[in-house]
């Protein structure tokens, strides 16, 4: 049995990556570019990079 590894690309939008993590109940995502591992992101990293609710108000 093979397990498909869930990955994102460097240009994946932050909110899309967070949605992938939430839907799959995971906290870390490998980042691949041209099929090769280039790093990883965590929920914490993505939250830190997201604008806060206070700065997003219009």
C-alpha cells in the first residue's frame, strides 16, 4: 500500500496551504519544486505570515 504525500509548491497561496492542512488534519507540509523537496511549512509559519484580523479590516 502506498500513501500519497500531500505537498505544496512555493507559489501556493498561504490560505490554500492552511486549508489543505485543516482538511487533512496535518501540521506540516513539504514544499516541492519541479518534483524535488525544497523545504517545509508549518501551520505556525503560515499563521505568522498571514495578515491579522485587525490589519485586514476595511
